[in-house]
C-alpha cells in the first residue's frame, strides 16, 4: 500500500479511511529498527475461527480447518508489518530478518511460548 519506512509507520499508526489505526503492534524496517505503533487490540488479524484460536493457544502441532469467522483475532494475536514491496524482488536485508526473529523470540520469552506460537 505504501513504500518506505516513514510512510509505512505512519499508515500502520494512523490507519486509513476504511480501517482505523493502529494496524499492527510494530513495524520492522529494513535496517532492523522496530517501531512500536500499537498496544492492546490493533486492526491486523480480522475475524478467524475459534477452533483455530484454541489450537494456536495450546500450541497444537496441527491446526484445524478455518471454517468459521466467529472470533476477533485482533484481540488475541500480535501483529507486525515488515517494510517490503512484496513483489518478490525487494530484498529482505539480514538486519531486518534478525529483527523479525528477535521480536518473535522476545514475545515468546515474555509469554512462555514456544516457536509454535510464531
């Protein structure tokens, strides 16, 4: 939807006319900087299936089919946006990938989760 770090952080913090911000908890830039833009509920996950949520929260090895949209995923999941054009050509620098892994690891440590929760 946008390009560059500043405009990505701004969009994720403020949202847009069809979806108010914040749109995620953090934006991870190409240089590895993590911009925290939201706390609590953010508009990143939308509706999901309660059975899938139960499987995720118990860190099940397999997930059931997502066949209902009856649970607000925004209340239950962290969301991060990573600056990238998404065109298959824009690179993922090592610093950005490291920051993605570290952010996920920090959340897992804070909550006592395994890698299955990422």
